[in-house]
C-alpha cells in the first residue's frame, strides 16, 4: 500500500474507534458541588433581583432615549429585559439535554 492509502486507512480506523468509544454527552448533569451556586444564581436571575435589573435597564434606556430623542435605548432596555427572562431557561435546557 502507498503511504497516503495507509494514512487514510489509519485515520478512518481511528475515527471509527473514537466514534464507537464516545459516550453520551451529559452536559450539566455532573458536578454536584456547584449545585448550590447554580441554584442561587438561577434564583437571582429569575427572581426579584433579575426582574429589578430588567426594569432598571428599561427605565435607564427610556431615560437615555428621552435625553437623545431616540427610542433605540428604550428598545435596548426591553431586549435586555427579555434576555433576563428567557436566557436562563434556554441555557438550562441546553445544558441538561442529553445528546
């Protein structure tokens, strides 16, 4: 066999072995020592702290928008508020899914 053929065969065999040896991805399901921190941060983001930050971002954006006579800063505040509401759920869904 030629050198390029043997390299291709070796690469294919290695890819096959790695594919068969790979276990399922269990992102976000290990590391119990971080559970308390995760729960605290999630409660902050989705609780009254997160809602307060979202409202403050909207008020700040609205104030800047009034000062500049532009609605864009207020819209940025609304988008930030939406991120504060939905992103923790999205991240939790991504990290706890099993591939």
